[in-house]
C-alpha cells in the first residue's frame, strides 16, 4: 500500500480558529507530519523567564495549520487520527499565572485576597526512557513522571465566519485540554466551512485531568496525524474514539453545563449506535459511563463523557473508521 504523506512546518502557526487561509490542502486519507510550538512560543526557557516578561500577550497558544480537507463541506465530519506525538526538546515548562487557574482568584471569580504569584517550573524530558522529571522550586524533591504526550488544542474553523481565539474551546474543538487526545485516538469534528480547516497545537508531555494550575507540562512536538472525511455525519460536538472507548465532549461555563453537553451527546450517540430507546441509552450511560475532566481553567471548561465499547455490542462508530485509520497508522509506523 502506498501511503500519501505530506509535511507541514510549525512556522505556519496562528492564534485563532477561523479567519485564516489554509496552509495546506490534502485529500482524505493523507498522513500529515507536522511540528507545533509550545503554548509560550518557545519563549520560556528557564525559571526566570516569566511569561509576562518574555511573551507577547495575547499571542499565546499557537496552532499549526489550517489544514484543508478536499471535499469537506458543512454537514460533514472530519476525522483526525493521532498516529504519533513526540517531544522535540529535552525540556518542557509549566507555570502559574496571576488570575489564571482553578485555585486562584480570576477576573470572573473576584476575590479581595492577592492572586497567586507567577512562577515557572522546568521539566527534564527523556523521550528515550519515556519520562519527564518534576523539580520542586522550594525543596530538593524530584519526581519522575511517565510521558503521556497529547495535544491540548485541536479543532476546525467555526461557522459563519466567526474567529475564536485558540485558548477557547467550543463546539469547533479548540483548547479542550483533554489527556485523551493522545496517539491512538481518533477525533471527529463537525465541518463548518468548506475544507474544515484543521489546526493543532498546545503539545503536553503529560497533563493531569482538569489542568488545575492552568498549564500542563508544555512542550513543542513532532506529530503525525491521519486525516479523513465522513460525508453527512457532522457531530454536534467533537467526539473521540480509541480502541476501548467512545467519548463525547462539551465545553461551556458553568462546569455543570459542559458536563450536561457531553453526557447528552453520549446518550444520543449511544441511542443511535444501538438503535436503543433514548431512556434506555440514558440508563446504560448512567451506569457504565465515566466523566473525565478536560480543563477547568480556560475561557470555557471542558468535560468528557466516556463509555467502554464492551457495553456497545455490535456497535461501529462511523462505519468502523477508527479501526481502518489504526491499520494505516500501524503501516506508517512500521516503515519509519
């Protein structure tokens, strides 16, 4: 089998979804090898490089793209299968910001007490060993953590000419910050404009659910994705699939609404896949589902609803597309 592989450099980066011409146009079934810069644009390189000093606001969270998919029209779904995600450098960075994060006063959660200080943590990255090393700032504690590379920001152009900053998640995808967006996962997005216009960025060496302090272990990445198209199958919100689970997303404030959106989509998706009465699907998801958090710090919060495939007998999402993409990805990886 001849694989169609193209490259896209991270220099083709922007800071929003929508409002940009495609940097690359590909046919469905194309593998795209791309690079992404970290959320600070590579400017934070040491503990003294406070983002407020070395970064230009609001130019944070760059995304590589957009990638247009031939034949993609509003009402379709584009599939983005993550084949491989690898850190570019032997270091990564995390920070706290004043007025940003789950456990500090913010502009929308006003408090009289002072905000948390701005501080930088540097992580050593050993991709060969598959670890990154945490160094405490106020003690000698060091902890090795397993690498679990993922992309916090993935999405398509919104509808009606809208332009949404890359830090904001929504129905188009965007900065959902879910650790589920790792190699081996297929993400399905609604096509809102011709070509879909996929952009990817915000690489994380790893991230806990919720991204509680506001940043993960932020890193530049070399990433390979396999892009495909499903005609007439636009999901209402981004959906994810891996070998063991189906997942729905919801992004909103308050967090309860993000939870409800994700659960509603998973219930209706399950109902459709199994030809179940909606209340039967509601009962099944209620007893077998999981609810991992994406982010609880961004301009919108993100929740996932996650259901094991073992409770979906005979179901095949998108006519088995994930399994076919996995086969192509495996062939690509075997030839590297």
